[in-house]
């Protein structure tokens, strides 16, 4: 059979995952390390089935993250990032270490 006339002829080729990535979601790699970390808690005889579920979960999470980040209310410009960076640097110089998520100091 001539090259390019097989059953996959005309279908767009899916690019391979980046090195060290288990998959790619719109160009964003899903790290193989994340999959392996999750598999550590799974009994060895159940890892094959669990791998697919873990990868599905990580892909779904990446898709949700990408969707939320493109929403206008979550858009952050470079000026906002620079201002927050300066604010944090100032607090660190003063010794302020209060975490916004808990009451640690």
C-alpha cells in the first residue's frame, strides 16, 4: 500500500506528548511524575486500570484550569502582577508573614 493511503490517511496527526509528559492538553503537558505520584498509593495489581482514571482526572483538571484562566474576570495584566510582587516584597522586608489562608505568622 502506498504511503499516505492507509486507514489513517487524511486524519490529522496527534502530536506526541512532550518528553516527561504523560499527555498534552492544548499544548500544556501533563507531567508523567504527577501520574506516578498518584499511582504510588495504588496496589501494583490495580495500577493499569488506575492509570487511565488518574490521567483522565489530570486531563479534566487541566481543561478546567485552561477554561477558567481565559474568563475575563480572572484576567490579570502585567501591571497587576508587578504591583502584587512589590507588595509582597515590602511585606517580607517588614517581617510580615501572615498567610491569607490561615492564621500562621
